């Protein structure tokens, strides 16, 4: 059964968007969303990023992870770093459908942003890995990714750098290896959280942090458009896997589980900072937020299998514009919690 706050927000949205309302009534109805707390779908402020008791964060470990993130020594031919596919200036993703892996060959899926990945239960599109610490060794060894096959070569490279020799021994009490590299990268990625978006300021009590259009978009998000079925919670994602009717041969979650219901299902990504992370979907097939809204308005893609959660939304042009405005309000600031110590 839908919650009382959901019903209030949905009713407010319906009233607000009625063509029969005067401007005065529109303003008063729009203020209803200001009174709805908690927001439907558990939308709200991000909590402190979770700590891993088996891999605790320290300033030195974060500093080490930060330097490793941008170091091409981690790839077989020293041409790629983690930042090659997750550049900071592009919100830790790439503005192309597929990043280039080893030997310049395209990767099979769009590079997801690392922003707020600390809150994920699964770290990649098909849920094969639960953390960056699990993902990194596989990415480094994969011939299509960084193609670092020989760990002894990797160790020799890093041991040749005095700053790395010192940092690895300070953090881990010994020399570098793939697992220690993965642990350092894991704690660094956990620092990449974003806060202080207009939406965050609004939830924190600043009713003027969102524009009128963004408030209307928020009401649509929790009401008519029903976006919180999947994009819910403080990180705007459900850590579940859904088939959206997108074509292609990628089996998605089915490749991991072998369960037919998981065929072509992919993890719901966070939509915090979504205005910065185009293109969209696992295959990078949608270039703009407006294209994404049109896709869902049509009930998803035209291929099977497809989730039964998808349905036609019958959004107006104004409603689509308001939804895009709300999504733009989710852009936050990356916290500056990492050390600037360089390993050169």
C-alpha cells in the first residue's frame, strides 16, 4: 500500500499540473511538497559512507589509492590508468558510449560513474562484484581492460618509485601487490561522495533551494512518473536489476546467475549527478536526459524481455521539462577528503 506521504505528493502533483488551476492556486499547491516529510521512496540526504571493517580507511591509504587511480603503471603496456575511463573532470565516467580498453579496443558496456559508488551493494552493471576491492584485480588482469597479466612486472614497476615503497610499507607493512592495490583503490573510491546539491539543501530545510520547475519535477518523480519504484533511497537507486527492453546481445545479470528472469537485466544506477554523466544506460544508447525521459514515457524499449514495472506514462511536454529540471538539481559537490600526496 502506498504511504500517506506518497499519496499527498501525488495529489499535489495532479493538482499543480491541472490546466484549470489559477496561478495563485498553482503556487499554493506547489508548496504542498514542502510539507511532505519524509519524502516518498526514502529520498533524502546521504548518510556517512560505510566503512569496511576488513579494509579500514586511513589518510595514508586514501593518499595511496588516489595516486594509484591515476597511474598508468597498473596496465600492461602502461597506457591506461583507472582515470582513463573514470576521469575526474567527467564525473568519473566518460562522455562516450564505450571507453577504450587495451589496444584501443572498445569496452562492451558504458563506463559507470564512481561517484557515490560507496553506497552500492553491487559495483558494476551485472552485479558480479560487491566492491572495488573485488573488482580491481579482475579489471587489471582482463585482456580487454588493463591487461596486466604479470604481477611481478607490476610489483617491480611500483617498487621502483620511492614514494610508493614508503606508502605501501606505511599502509600495509609490506611491498605492493594486486590485492593491496585493490584495497587502496577501494578506500579512495569510498571518498568520492557528493553532497550539497540543490536537492540536498532543500531536504535539509532550504525551501528556496529548488526552483518551481524542480519542485514540480520532484512531485512528478514521486507521483505520476513513479520513478521511485527503482530510483529510491538517499542514493536514488535500489541495488536491483531490471530489464528495460533495450536491444543487443548482452545477457546482463543472467551471465552471472544463469536465472532466466535475470536475462538482459542490469543494475539500477544512481541518478545523483546524472546531469554530468551522459550518455545513459548500460550501452550508452541515450545521449540526453530528455531522451531518457522520452524512453521511460514510452514504457521503455521495444525488445523483450522487459520488466513489468515499465508502462506508458503519458507525460506532457511541460512535465518532461520539469522532470529534467529536477534531475539537474541532484548535482552535488565531490567531498575533498583525499590527501594530495604525490607519488612520482
